[in-house]
């Protein structure tokens, strides 16, 4: 059994969560594993959308709002790319989110 088997519940969109998701994506090979990653990316989208709503509700500065919108867009793009079986590109999109979160 691989660590890519099974669904991991995403409780946030933290660096640790994103890095672990990228690791599982890189190990994804079987149809069942693809389905698990699709579900996890659905959850990642919900987390990114929640972060955007929180930023909007706080009346944050435009740059914070733009950042939250971009993160959500990158997560959606990663999900779409996985649906096209393009794991490498999906990982690249999530890596962009990671880089944003660490300030690169």
C-alpha cells in the first residue's frame, strides 16, 4: 500500500498541507489514487475559497485580495490539470501557491 492510497482530509491550506498534497500527487499512479487526489483538490479549492471570503469580509487591502484570488485560481487550475491527467503541471500550479505562501 502506498501513501498515495486513500483520501487525506484537508483542514487548511497551510504549507504543510500543500507540501503533503504535492507529495501525494507525485506518487499518484492508479485510477483510485487519481480519484483521491481529485477529492483532495476539491477540498483545497474549498479552503482557498474560504480564505478569499475571509479576506473579503475583513476588508483587506487590494493586494491581499488579489493574492487570495490568485491562490484560488491556481488551486482550480491544478484541479483541472489533474483531471487531464497532467500531474506535472498540477504540481507546478500548487508549487506556485507554496512559493506565494513562503514569500518567494
